C-alpha cells in the first residue's frame, strides 16, 4: 500500500520484526506482521482483531488470518523490511479479502 507506515524493532528474543495496522471498520484492526518463524523462514502474516479500547481480541478459527509471504532466508533487518514492504503492497487486496471474510460470516 503506497505510503503505508510500519514499525521495525527487535522482539523479546532480539529478532527483527515489522508491524503495520489498518483500521477496517466495525472496531476491527488488520495487522500485518513480518518476522522470523521456525525452520529459518521469514514470514509476513495478516490477522484481524476486534478492538475494545486498547485491547485487541483475535479468536482462532473465527477471525481472519493468513500467511501473506513466506520465504526461507536469513532474518536480517534488510530482509524483514523487504518482505514487509512487499506485503504492504498487497494490503488493499488483503483488506478486501478480510472484509469479504466477515461479510460471508455475517450471512
């Protein structure tokens, strides 16, 4: 998504991670996060949570979630940034997919 912002920092285990948030209506927030996963993969993952003030609630198997990009490579800051920016370029499609997910669930 053009001009989408993100934070990049180190997590509790000192590994690089990047995160972006998009409010998508009905107190829902889409998060795209990119980080190292098991087996040497760098993964961009999208999930939706319902917001209640500062609290976020994601219900497994009920709320939208999917892997956006998964590549086997070293999790350097450069790799995290590159994969996250590629995932952000897909954000409009991901947001539309998440909206359709909730429309189907409401029907």
